[in-house]
């Protein structure tokens, strides 16, 4: 590539081709835009080289100095550079030898019921006591846990998306550009009704009012910020002193979504439901593009492994009985 314009144009052509085949590629689009900007910044001329790509991969925003992070960033360029070689034969394609292989799945923290109860109690204890702020965070964390929402999905809900007469949520155009209508348990609906009533006494509702709102000063009635939500969660997590059972360093809000998936699987096993058949329902509810993404969410917690072990023992006993 001799110019940034050529690189950007080729990246756009590649993404358009993949989009026509049904791929979303949002993260790859961001990576290619970032890489094109980096090429412009350093004034690179000539074919793309592995050294240039590796230098870009090291510039991650978090400055993590993590080989795993750099390997993931470099991996995002690999399909594009393979495609680009048909136009620029000298384009290099980076392989796993640069930073090593991309790390596999990092285990989440699967919350036990006592931890989720403690989290909601801690949120309820925020200042001002009995005010809108503690109710907002208690309801937000509770809804994420009860409906398996992504944090961004919960924060993007408008008041009109929450139909409490029908007991449903409309989650619009999320990670995989999919909208979905989610039924809610009656106990969850009751909590949302209580929160809406409290909120309506302090915030005037319009068609554009977020369901979860900021509660202080000029932020009153405005969308609740993602950074603020994570800051409050981290404070409560540290206050509760949880021991991390995952591999991310600390329990995360997103782990509530993982826990929802695992708890649902445990319940289906206990109810004798055919899990293989039910997994498509769970995948649709979670808003996954592929059922393999849903299986990726599952973690072998002791309760689940005990249920699976019991089923296997019954299977073996039945097979042995047939052989007699």
C-alpha cells in the first residue's frame, strides 16, 4: 500500500464483501480503521509488513503490555491481509509466532445465589438511604442477573422498551444487530414496577427517557453512564470482599450474564428438560448470533458437574443392565 487512501479503500472493499456474505465484523472494522490511522501516523510507504502490524498491535489503548492482547489485535488483521495479497502480492500475513497463540477462553466468575443477594443488598445500602440512586443500582444489577442482559443492553433501555403490563423487555439492535423481545419472571416485573414508580416521582417521563437514569445534579434523568456503573459495582465488589473464582482477576458485572446462562442450564437439568433442544431457546434469549456462542458462556461449576455426573452414572447403569 502506498497511501492511506488505498488502504482505507481496500479495507472498505474487504468489509463490504464480508458483509454481503452475512458477517457483521464490527470489531474487525474498528481494528482496520485503527490500523489505517496508525499507518498514516507513521508515514509508512510500500507493502504492509509484519513489523508494522506488530508495532500497531502493541499500541492497545489499555497499554496492557500483554502478549495475549497483542496477539488478539494482530489476529484481527490476518484475514484482511490474506485477502489483500490478491491485489498486493508483497503484503505479509502475520502468524502466531509474533506474539504467540491467542489465549483461549478465560473462565468467568459464576456467582452463587448468596453473592447475588449480597450484591443487591449492598446496592440498596448506597446513599442516600431509600433514595433513587440505591434503587437504580439495585434494580439494574438485579435485572442483568435475572434476564442475562449485557450491561450495554440494560443501559440502553428506554422507558417505552419496558412493558410491565405484558412483562416484557424490548432489547433493540444490540451486539449482533439483533432486536429481541424478552419475557420476564413475575418477581422481576414487580421490582421493575416499584423502581419505575419511585423514578417517576423525581423524573418526568417522555418517549426518550432511559429506564435507568442518572440521579445526581445535572445528570438527573439523563442516561446512566457505563463508566459510573462499573465504578459503583467495583466499589461494592471490594466492599463485599469476594474471592474470584474466575480468571479475569476480579468478578465482573458481565459475569452476571454468564451466571444466568449457567443457572438456567442447572435448572433445566433439575427439571429433566432436554438441554440440547433447549439450548436454542437460551441462545435466542441471550441474543447470540450462533449457538456456539452460547456454549462458550457455559462453565462447569460444581452443581452443574454433579448433575451431569449423576446423569452419566444412570446412563452407565442402564447400559450395564442391557448387557446382562
